[in-house]
């Protein structure tokens, strides 16, 4: 929920989900401008959610986020538009969002 507060403070409308299944359902109901997915989520993991989202609408940029650098080498993450390693400083993630939304 930290992401939600940070991005709302920056003026973004944020839709969040607690697990992969509900995130995928929300994606189907109201296609967002961009998606940030954690790789490790309850139920369906972020890589599987990414695959399904890209099958539904490949034009939506998807950022995968994880605390673990080694996931970056996983072939499943290659379908993402970006991979960001979580840190206490969200500036890298915010810059990536702005770039993918072409706000820079």
C-alpha cells in the first residue's frame, strides 16, 4: 500500500489488488494506463498475471517489481516492459512510470 500512497500523492489514480486473481479481474474490467506487479503475490504470481495481462492487452506497459535481483534473469520476467528492484527509495520506480507513460 506504500506505492498507492506515494503515487496518489503524485496525482495518479491508483487501483490496487491484494492478489493476482483480483488484479487480473480489475485489469479486465477497467484497463489501466500502466501496471506495477509484485512477483510474489498470494495465489497467482506476478509473472503469470503478467502473461495473462499481455494476452488481453499487450499495449499496456507492465513493470515487475521484486525485492530480489535474481528474478531479473528469469525468462518469465522478459515479457515485462521494465523490472525494478524494490528499495526504500521509490524514485527509480517513479521515473520508470513517468518514462513508460511518456511524461518525461
